[in-house]
C-alpha cells in the first residue's frame, strides 16, 4: 500500500503545502510506504538499490550512487561517487565503506 499526501500525521496547511512528485526513473516499493502531505520528491539523482531511512533531506544537485544507505536524519547536499557505502550526518559524509546487501 502506498499513501501520498495523507492528512493523519500532524497538522498541514492544505492550501499551500502540496505534494510534488517528479520521476525520471523507476521507483519500486516493497511493502507499505507513507509519504506525507507537503513532501517533494524528485527522482533522477538516486542510484539503484539505495535505502533511504526516515527524516532525510536530499537537496537539489545531490547524487547518491548504487547500493548506498542514507542514515536517518541526514542532510544530503553534495555529489557522492563511491558505491556501497553508508552516508549520513549533517554535514553529510561517508560513514562506512564496502557494505553489502543480503537478499
């Protein structure tokens, strides 16, 4: 189930806080996904098999390579080129290299 712009979390100004969805890639949801009202999502900066944890801000011009994990609460604002790493913090940096995914 995917819910976009639901009003059950917090208080939102429904007249000025709209959700924006811009997609130039492929997005695959495996399981439940809630995207709150007022979210702005633009997909053309994110590699394959990237895990984005909660409360992240990914700013314009950022690039996230394949196989990376974005740690919760991070501010991503630059170009990263190394695959398979954990990126996090504010300012963002590589926290761990050479991670692997298990299926």
